C-alpha cells in the first residue's frame, strides 16, 4: 500500500472511473508522440540514397522532430491552461496529419526538416504534455500505475509501427507511406476526444471568485499603504507604466510559473534530465541502421525495435506498480536515478554485441532500462512540484531539454561519419547517461538530507514557545509599521502571518 498523499488541486481526484478511459486516450497520444520519431528511422537508408546525404544530415529530421516535441512544451502548457487538454490534443493530431501528408510531396531534405521535423513535431508536442497533465487530474493514489499504463502506449506503438513502416515502404514506397502515416496520426484526434474536463465544479467557481476578491483587496491595501508611506506622489505616467509591467508579468506567470526556478528539487531534476537527453534518443534511433550496417537484413533489423518494444510494454506498467509501493514511492527519485544509470551501462556494453543474438540481448536489456526511465520521467517531476504546478513545470522542463534532444542524434551521426563505426556513438551515450544518473543520485541524497534538517529545525522552533512568541511579535510589529490599522486589513494580516506552504515535502529556497 502506498504512503498517504495529498492533493493540491482543490478537489479529490476519482482515481478510477472515466480516468481509465483517459489513460487509454493518453496511451495513444503518448504512444505516437514518443514512438513516431523512432519508427521513422526505417526510412533513413532510402532517404539517404534519394537525397545523397550523410548520417548526421538524415539524423537532423528525427532530431528536429524530437526537439520540437519537447521544445513546444511551454506552448502546449499555455494552450492547456487557456483552452483545456481536449481541444489542444485534437488540434495537435490535425497538425500531425497535415505535416506527414505534406512530407509526401517534398523534393528536398530542407522541406522534410520543415514538414516532418517542425509541423509534425509541433503536433506531437500538443499531444504529449496534455496527456500527462490529464492523468494528474484524474489520479492521485494510483498515479504511478496510471502513468506507467499510459506510457506503455509508446512500446505498443513501436512494436506495431516498426514492422508496419517496413511493410508500407516495401508496398508503396516512402511517399505513399507518408500519406498513409498522415492518416494514421489523425487517430490522435479521437484520443483527445476522451479527455473529458474535470475539476471541483461549483466549488471551484466560488473559490476562484474568493481568491480574486482577496487578491484585489490585497492589491488595493498595498497600493494605499505605499501612497501613505511615500513622501511624494509619483507621476501618473510612471505609475501607469509600473501597473502595466505588473499586469504583464502576472499574465505570463499565470500560464508559466517561473517561481519554480527557486525550487531546489525542480532544479536538480532539470539539470539531470538536460544532461540525460544528450544520450537518450540516439541509441534507439541508430539501432536499426546499426543492425543493417553489420549485414543483418531489413526485416530482422526492424524486428530488433519490436523486441525492444515488447520488453518495454512489460517494463513500464511493472515499474509503475513498483514505484507505487510504500517502499519505493517515498524515495522514487533514487529509483529514477538508478534507471538512468542502468540505461548508460547497457549502451556501454552494446559494442560487445557482434552478432544478431548479441543485438537481441542488448535490445532486451535496453527495452527494460528504457521503459523504467519513461515510466517515471513525469511521475518524478509531479512528485517534486505537485499536480497543481505540474502544467508549468513540464513546459519549463521540456523547453530546456529540447536543446540536448536536438543535438544528441546529430552528434551521434557525426561520430559515425568521422570514425566509420557505431561503437563510439554508443559509448558516448553510455557515458553521458551514467554521469546523469550519478548526478541525480548524489544531488537527491543531498536534497533529502537538507529537507530532513529543515524539517527538524522547523519542529524545534514550533516546540519552543519563546521562539514562536518572538517571531509573532516581530511580525506584528512589522505589520503595524508598514500599514495602518483597520478592519479592511484583517485579511492581509492573516495571509502574512500564515505559514508558508510546502508542496509534497519539497521546500522552496
């Protein structure tokens, strides 16, 4: 049984019911978003021959697609906050279809960069983040399991799309295949239709009105206090400019919470993930081309991705169940760090696989490690910042990750072009991921120690009545000095005297 957890959404998620339909829809959206760039590598050899380009140039297609998918996170977060998840996902599915249909008529590699990389990548971005956000709104206690099941859609899609792409290519060529793939991606619109909005209902409206009234009163009182304490009134023009700047900042902060950059746990997660993604996608992108390079036939090379996907299907929900247990969930950050390092070890050992059997063994362990990371990728972030701030957090994280996602595969392709061997690419990715896992493990251990120390100090202050009385007296004196007395300031005093909130045991610094 998982440890008790609390909700910061203003309502209690149902942890079931229609939520399972949402999980099904999320598995489709996440499956296409995470799998399509990998399955697209089946066409690399043909596109290289058609356009006469190098490994690093062809890798830019997948790189741009992945970078746009993750870099579009803030756009996706803003649209979700404004319009909700359902219309955003449906519009993203429409963009995916348009991008792939347009790619079928491309006559240069630059046009493929735009159609497949940017347009289709942006459509996938509008599918990935809203799907994960909706799971956080429908689940709390069973959230790791729900995330694991939704993320399992990725290997299911990979297991299906890899051989399907090879069949479509053999039957219709790459242009005909792109047309059919554009039609298949329109199923994201169907998945988005399952994302029924959920919230506290009538209570949310009352709470919102109350919060707006409190905010307006607080702003009015603060302005009055500033006017009273100021020796001279500021010119009206300057005041108007300041109010305009403040309104602009408030509007931006309403959609993207930049105060997360003061959150210690969030910063640790961000730095570790940015480093990890430098070596996360390249091995799976070059797995099939590597097998073909060693003399393995095309269908057997594509079957390696299917093997990886089958293991991944089992690994993701299993990891979700383990992460939801009472032994692992309180320290899920350690489990996530181990999974990343395990990924790196697999890549370091890949060059030892010189036969098809060796590549099958590598695919099995790579599928296990890859599934473990993907199952906890967003759950660990939600564990740090809470469900209420997750929409902003995932947008800020993905825009930072897109840089290394964009550079990872082309750097791997450049190493292949330079040395004429794939092993240097696998070694590079392995070293990077081992370093990322080690960094996260050490920094999370430090973070837990600091949190325990801060909690101990807080309890000590609460138990010491003298300290509490001194703090209260100082706070009351500050309120008297900076404001004028009156019943209209009672609400402001209560908010200033209230304890600072902590989200999910993570304290902001």
